[in-house]
């Protein structure tokens, strides 16, 4: 199944049903009078966050969603039925934006969350509604109100606790495969990862969700390579694991390239806690390793972790460092209430 994280769809709520003009025509009733019923309300357009979805691929093949029109009113004081609603089902982490000005309408972050995007038009009044003491036989009724229409953009941002960033071939997919049950594509050429991936890490009796995104290159914010739009998938992460390839030409320069792209992307991503690690250390001799560590330390201002996802060296330490930051963030989001003292 192809991963699709952005879709543009047209939605339209249903028109209201028209009111009815009708008069009673019954045997043995001397004075009939009006009995036209009201029209039914048009259907609404809803968006619902559901479990079991991880992509917007359903909106690749259908872009127009229209709710049903309300049923018209009828004689004998019969009101029309409400039009059927339309429900757009989206995965957790989907943002709904207005297509014209890209303002955020709602953010679907909880399973079962349901938001109305377009309200159906009200049904028109039948002629019975207009009966007064001076107008005993009204001959007019209201048409139903028109529904709302708009284009909206669905943008999926993966909800993960930690995210992997780095240049292409930095070992991100290998780290994801080594620490989770995910099976990303791994090869010895750049941009083997074309779509974000998720995996659940279990360490020290705890677990968290880890996200892997395609690699960044210099000028990604200008559209070079795969661009930087995939950084949206790590916006919600509590911590970033920045992997710098130990076998690259200069680890310090590689670190600065990625940090520059993260800062250019904005959205508060540069302010997130970051764990720095030098990857593929199993492929380095002692002298090269020391040189790369020194370069990375000067560029980042702190000593990096040393790890190899292939041999497992430094992987437990990296996971514990991520868990420490994630646990602290969870405590801040959900502070424990102090229990009253009991004897």
C-alpha cells in the first residue's frame, strides 16, 4: 500500500428540503385549511478519527464528497426527512486545513474524535407554518437553504514519541529495523527511504513509538532531494535522534547541514531535545573514529553517542537516552496528582 500523507478534497453539505404548499381536502370537513409540512435539513459533512488507518490513500481515488439533500415537505402535515451525512475517516494525527488560506480547521489527535466540517442547510417552512389569525390560507412556502461547500486539505503528521533525522545513508532505517519489528528498505545507496516509517521500541520494560523519515540534503528546504516536507512527521515527536554517519567525509559538516535544514523548516522543530549519535562506528578504525568524534563534538558543542545498529554497540544507551527525555516530557504533559494523606 502506497503511503500518502497529503490530499485535497472537495466537500459539500446537503441542501435543505423545500416546504410544501398543501390544503386539506377531506369529506365532511367544512373548513379544510393549510397542511403543508416543512422540508428536512440537509446532510452534514463530518471528519472522524478512526483506528486502523495509517495513510490517506483512500482520498487518492475519490476527491469529491457530497451529503444528501433533505426530503421536501409533503401534505397532511408531513415533514421531510433529514439528508444522509457524509463522514470522512482519517488516521490519527491528521490536520484539516482550509485550502484557500491554509488555516487550521481542526487537528485529529484522538481516536473517536469527530468534527463537523460543513453544516447542512435548514429545511424550508411549509404553508402551515405561515397560518395566522388574519391569514387563514397562506399560499406560499420557503425553499430549503443551500448547503456549504469548500475545498479542504488533509495533511497527515505521524504521532511518534521519537524521530530519526540525518543525511541519506546515515543508518536511520537500519536503526529502526534493529530496534523495532519494522522492516524498512535498506540499501547502500541514498534515498532508499522514500516514505516515513513507524516502529514500536521496547526497552527496559517500557515502549515508545519511533519514526523514520527520508534523509535531508543541503538545500532540502528549497526543494532539493526529496525536500523537507517529511519533517512534518517528526513535528509531534518529543525528542529527535540525530544520526551522523561515521564513514562520511566530515562528521561536523554533515551535522551542520542537517541542523541548517531543520532550522529553515521552522515550526519549533529546532527547539526540540536532540540526542546526537555517531553511527556506523563498527566500520571505523580507532584513529578515524577519534577524528570524527572530535569534529562532531566541535560542531555540536557536546560529545556524541557511539553506536552501530549492525553490531548493536551503543544501541541500548541511545534507547535509554531517548526514554529519559520521553519520560520527562510525559510527566510534564500528565503531572501526577498528589494523593491526600490517609492513615
